[in-house]
C-alpha cells in the first residue's frame, strides 16, 4: 500500500510560543529551524514539533473540567524519578492526578499541556 501522506509535524498551540519552544528545545534537545513572534518550529529525532500562537488559549483542565486535553506527548525516558526531577527543573509542573505513577508520570508543560514520561516505550 502506498501512503497518501506522511506525518509532517506535531503542532502545539500556546499563548507564548517562544517560552514553550524553549522548554521543549531543552527537554528534547531539539534545534530551532524557524521562528517568528507567532510560530516556532523545532526539529530533531526525525520529527518536527511546531508551536503556534493562540491568544487567550486556556490550559487543559485534565483529567476533568470544561477544557479537555486534545493531544499529549509521550516522552520515553530511562528512569522516571531522575527524568521527572529534570523536567520539573526545566519548567514542567507535576499533575495532581497520577493514574499509574510506577509506569508513567503525568506532567504539565509551561503552557499547561499534559504530557507523560514513561520507561515503557521501546526504542525504534
């Protein structure tokens, strides 16, 4: 079967694209390939992560509330405790709800997007 398309990027909305890009650039060791006041594109590990301005974007109220998470990133790590500590130092916040903290940790990025860190994702 021939693909109709290929995944070009994962895009995150944020009220401050530069701030969120700095966070993911540091956490994932990505490089800036394009940047203006409303948009930042980061590249690395075969994926393009873009962040674009959405004024007044409220953070998700996951796991309950009026504003559900609509997308989240799963980040593969070698050690949950060590990685969580480094992510918190980089600007993440630990989510109050932790469904399975022995298998993955739920954190919030500086724009309030939930994301998970886990040791369960195999290298590809």
